[in-house]
């Protein structure tokens, strides 16, 4: 019976793969008429199809990998359908099919006298295989898939996204020029003034956007209007306080752009700001991972305090800003000395981060300097640092009170008027629900999405009608399968890995050196940064490195196919980091 079920599952999976290949070929047949539209429509339909499968049938990375192999085997001539691009298709579809965004598009098109109803031709798969399929807005007709990916990776609100789509369409921007536009954070709000030719529309229809009137901030955009996008693309003398994206040149740049234009897999180009990260993060995409490698209180680099006292207050504004910006599934990896972390731990928790584990980086005996005199230092030689794992402590409201998820589940069930014994009936178990999902003690378990859905359905069917809806999002709508799963941090443990990481200090070609020795005393091994990022994120997720230094976490994120955002306030380290990123872009396989 089990073998038969597995065979049936494989047949159904292959049928779904064939559906996706049908979408590709349906649009391929029409490409001669309009290359860009069919290219974009194919990716929109596939994104919708995969989104439906992920939500309703639990498709994950393993299934996506099988799909990649299937397309490669059955249609080797089709390019641009690797794993990363497939995840980008899902991200684009889900970002631009939300009710908020579609309503904004509708109002924009009606306001500008444009046709609201899309006239695109879709494959038969989207019309029959998908229960609910959102059609692509006609506004996208003049856009490109790579531009849409750039926009969702660097913006957060529907208003911002629509603004940049309209502006990029008007100026006929390719992905490279759009990336440079998105990188200039201080000009972002000002650029919105030019999108419809009227700041009034943006203020009245696109929400309460902060459009600065400062004359100094208008300089670049006035220049753009006077000289056109071709001139503006070469206007590189931004104020030094403005963040910029490293400019790339040579064959790697050409190959990168060519790859993006034809839609094949590309490396995730990072975004690095020069200046204080607190001034920059408002323009960054929401993170799934934050790698904090800031002050230790050891005077180990310029700006690092001499002692760990006061570190907690120093980190406080950063910790709060990270919490507000982070996704519910975010993990914070906090690097420091043991004493530095001990001073900061309580503040980290007060700012909304929940402790998960303390990882010890054991550098080995070779890290001990030969002239260490234990009679003088009166302690054992130190060969360790810590990397402490925190997760975002998510809160939801029940009867007007914000509660942690464990308390929220109990409070929502209490509102139904049903006995807690009935949670077991809802889940179809003997006593696992009361023992795990509704326990008051430390044995509490986060309910899987399937169990949560049964609990919510049972409560809304049988609970007090006056209290409905139960177990809903703040807007009153039910959690979707994937939305509930993402209410806790991502994590996967590689076999054999514990909380003690045996890794020597950075040496050899990985260590950045100058004429007078190492360039940064606190450079972290890429192996450990990749380990942490792999454990707590998926390809396409966003990684923040607020204290860039040499941007080792950014390099690790690039190699793993994550989108990286970093900041560095020291001019020397900023220059070294941008050069390092440029070299990494040339080294990575681009096409």
C-alpha cells in the first residue's frame, strides 16, 4: 500500500511538472509576437502555480529541485528555470498579487485614465489547474522580470513598489540603472515626486509618503529631469553621506547584465551603504537573518570602545530598529566576546529578541600568543568568541492584549468558551494538543501549520459566534499555511554540527592583508558565517550585516544565493569591502 501511495504521489508530481512545462511552452510559442511580455507572463504564471502548490500541497526545496531536473531533462533548450529563479517567480507573484497592491494599481490606472482590465493571454493551465489565479496587472506590460525582482528585494510597501515600477517604466530603466536608483536611499523619497508628474497624487493616493522638500535633496532628481536617464546614469558624484552601490566593470559586469536580461540564474548583487546603518536600514528589504558583528569593547578596531561597559546602551537603538524591521521568521546572530555578550544579553531580550543558543567559536591552541604569561593575566588564555542565536519574539493580539504566541494560543481558545480537551478532538489526537500546543510550561511546542489550521477551523465552527474570528491575523483574515509557518524563525541543523564550532582563525588567501599586516583584526571565517546563514534562511531570503567591516557575511550570503544588505561607517573599511564584493562578483559563476 505504501509503495502504491508513493507511486501515485510521484505520478501526481510529474503531472504538475508537466503543467509547468506546458506554461513555459505556451508562452514560448507566442514569443515571436512580443518577447518581453511572454517572458514575463510565463514567470508570472509559474510563480502563481508554485505559490499554490507550496501553500496547498506543501511543496518545498526538494520538490523544487526535482522540478529543475525535470525541466532540464525534458526541455534542455529552456534557460532561466533554475532553483533561484523559480523562487524569485514565487516572490514576484506573491508580492504583486496582494489585495493592497492590486487596489493601489486599480486606483492609479483609473486616476490616469488607463485600462484596468488586463488583456494578456494565459495558458490553459492557469485557467483550469489553479483554483484561484491572480492575473498580472496590465501596468507590468512595460516592465521586466528582473526589474520586478530588484524592486521587491529593496522595497517594503505597496506604495513604494508601485512608485518604482511606474518610474522605471517611464524612464525605460534596465535592471542596472534601477538598482543604482534603489541604492540611493536619500533620493528615494524625492524621486517619488517625479513619477506621475505630481506630488499630489503620491501624497493623496499612494499614502502618507515622506517626500522631502530639501533643496539639496532635489539636486540629483532635477538633474535627471533636465538631462534624462542616460545622463543621470553617469552622474556618480553623490554626496558622501549618501549610500551607494559598488560600481562594477569589465566582463563580469557585462556577463551579469546579459544574464539578467535573458532571465537565467544570477548571483544576488548586494547593497552596501556608506554610513551609519541606522540611517540606511529604512530602505533595506525586511531581513530573515541579521548578522551582528559590532563593537566588542576591546579596542580591536577604530570605534570599538576600550571596555565592554556601556555596550548594552550602545546596541539598544540598533536592537529596537532591527526588531521593528525584521520578518517574524528572523534570526539574529550576535557575535561578541563572552563578557561583551554577557553585558548585552538582558538588553537584547528587552528589545524583543528571544534567546535560543550560545555557540562557542573555538579557534584552537594555535590562537594563543607565544608570549602569554598566565601569571600576569591571572586567567587561562582565551581562544574563543561567542555567536549567540536569538529569534524574533513574535506577538499577536487577543481581546486587545498583545501576547507571545504560546499565551496567544491559549487566550484565543479560552475566548471560544470550549474546553481545552476539545483541542485534542480538533487535532484528531488523544492528548498531544493539550500536552504540546496549549501547555503553559516549558514543554510547549509551536503547532505545525496543519494542526493550527484544524484548531482554527474547529474554533470558528464551534466557538462562541460573538467572538469570531478566532486565531486570525490582526486584520481579521485567517492565517494561510505558509504564513503561520513563518511566524517562527527558520532553522535546520546540519548533521554533526553542535554549539561548539572548531574553526581556526582566518588565514591564507581568505585573510585580507596590507603592507603592514592584516587589514581588520576581527575578520570572521566564511565557513562559520555560511553555516549560520544556511541554518536560518533559504535561497532568496534577505541577510543584513549592519556593521559591515570587510562584509564577510555579505560575501557568505552572495555565495549562498541570499540577498545581502550591509553598511559600514569607516571609510577605509567601506572601500575595502566594496572592492572585496566586486572581486567576489567576478569570481562567482554568473551565467
